């Protein structure tokens, strides 16, 4: 007996601001086209998404903080259409076909946080709805002029802990809402120590390009990756442990 498919074969991604896509982004999107040949791919941008739909989106868009516009746009698309959302710096290695029977599927990143770089959900999913509604009264611009840059990873992880999800990095399910896979499935890159935990079960790799960060912050990440390529990510992790004990 075939398991009924709940999640449609639609890939959603966001590209607001109209800038040229970096080479890494182009490479990742090409991996979708190659490995998800029977999936529809939809780009969300200013032409097909209302950037004035609420205060949070409008304020983040006006500030040029397009990653935060994407935070809302992804859950809006998943709730109203269903499918799979991918960050533009996610490379795909194989189809998601055997995950499409879930109400929604998610994965851990860095062990105890739920990633938002790869999300699959059926149209009208209850968890996605709760996530979407959480933005209703939210503002991106504080009264003092500073930005509300709390990540959607932190938001959804806290929300799920309140629903009974254990932040332990292990596979688990919440009945009627979704399933949560280990880090190795969708986000096996350890961006803190610049090492990969990719295995045969890995569907995708999130590279944490962090395009919303200022050039200086991104340069720091580039330097760390360069060092890791010389001494190895495992050695960086060991050094971190030594430093933390001193």
C-alpha cells in the first residue's frame, strides 16, 4: 500500500532586493534542477509577494534586511501552497520523495536548534500556521530605531520546545504537526568549527553563506574556513574545548 503524499513537489525560495545571485547560490539552485527534476521551483520576490503585507515585512524590506523578509515569506508560501522551502545556499544531493508523506519535516542544526533552511510542509499545516501567526503583531523596527534581528531559528526552536520538542538533536515526532530529523539530514555543515557531518542519509547541505551580514562579519567566516581547510575542523573543535577550559 502506497503512503499518501501530503507535501507537493514544489520548491520555494526567496530572492528579494534584485541583486545578482552569487556563484554559490547559482551552484545550489543548479543542484535543485539536477536532483529534483520533477519538482516545480518557485522564486518569491517583489513581483509576486506583497512586501507591505504586515509591519514586520514592510519594515525589514525598507531597511534592506531581505533575509528577514524571507523569514516571513517562506512560512507564508508553505502555509498557503505547501511544498519545500530551501535557503538559496542549500545544495541538494537527492530527491525528498520519501519525506513527502509527513505533515511537515524539519532538521536540527548545531545539535539543539531547529533549522529553517530546509522545511517541508503540507498546505495548511498547523505548525506552519502557528509560526506564521507569530509574526502578526511583530515589529522589525524597535522604538529606539534598532532592529529586531532575533533569528527565525531561535523563534521556531523556542516555539517547538513549548510544544514538547526536545532540543537533543535526535529524531522525534510531534503528532499532527511534523517530524524532526538529526543534523546529518539537512544541515550537516558545522559552521562553528567548519567541518562536515555529511553521510549517505544526507539530503541537503546548508552552507551558511549569511548574505545578510556585513562584509566584515562574512570575511571573518571566510578566514575561519580557510584555517579549517589547513588544520581541519576537528582540530578547531579541539582548540575550542581547550580554550573554554582555561
